[in-house]
C-alpha cells in the first residue's frame, strides 16, 4: 500500500518573523480546496481568502498570502484558517499555483507577495 504525504510547511517556508507575526487568522471562502503552501487571494466583496486565480476579477487575481493549512469548504460554508501574510522567506518552487499559470503571471503574483514582505528564494 502506497502512502501519499501532503506538503509540509517546512517544504516551502524557509523563515518567518517570531511570535507568529507573519501569520494571520483568516476566513476561507466557500467552495475551496486549499493545500498548505498554496498562494491565496482575497475576495474583495467578502474579505475572505480563496485560492489565487490569475484569471479572476474578484480580488483573487492578486496574491495576498500563502496557506499554512489544508482547507476544504462546501458551497455554502466557510472555514477558519491561517495564512502567511507578511515578513517571511519562502521557496517559490515549492509553492502551489494554479496549473495553468504562466511564468509571467507567477512573477506578478510573487511581486505582490514581495510587497507584503514575503521574499522568494530558490531551493539550494
């Protein structure tokens, strides 16, 4: 029997500020399946976090954080979650983006995260 392990935060999170300063309690929007290390956007109308969507027009097209947990919500429910939203160093190659993202769109997302103080490094 094969066992599949999910992403660990240490796979993509190289450093964060002490005392959970880099983390924020967030509300995960409805109809989401989010994994650790997935880049998030914020739905403008609700202020809730959802999977980053480079083709969105609801606020999720701007990267606003990275999920620190695995979350799944149904069509009419939200969930409490935690996101990395400031002052950290991450390994970009180990983050989760939409499968159809282009390198230019990913660079734009990473620039949005950099504006929050989330710095990218490559895995050595």
